[in-house]
C-alpha cells in the first residue's frame, strides 16, 4: 500500500506503508487510510518528528572500522551480491515528509494523506 502526502504549499511525497506508518505514529497520528495535519497542528507535528529523528540517530548502531589486513567489509554485505545496500535510517526516511511539513507550515497550508 502507498501513502501519498500532499499540501497546496508544496509537492507530493509518496511512501510505502512500511515507511509511512512509523512516521505517522512518531507524529502522533494513527496510520489511517486518509488524514489531515491542520496548519494549527503543524508546529507540534514537526517538533515530534524532529525529536523522533534525533532520538533515532542517538540510538542507531555505531559502525566501527577495525584496521586489519583484510579488505573492509560492510556489516550488511551478502557475499553472493555485488553491491550491498546499507539500511536506510529512520531519520533519512523522515526527511522528505519533514521537508513537506515545514514547507506547508511556511505556506500556511494543511497537509493531507491518502492511500
């Protein structure tokens, strides 16, 4: 399922449910099929999402490089693949939505979402 977040002050952000639903919960909203963040709610919603981003970066696992004679290997490397993909952090996933929320706040517009 896809969530589409939009505001008349900015463009549209589309996210899969597995990305959007934790962000909605961090914002204090239920992950319903449709919803709204009013202009009056935007300052608190933005603050909640920024706190969640900060908290997630504090508690993210540290990546430690150990000097050795072997080539460096990423901890998420699958030896059968050529180009491993590191996991995407909560903060990185939140950034597009946070940007949309801030632009909506600056433009004095609500943010709505739907699936």
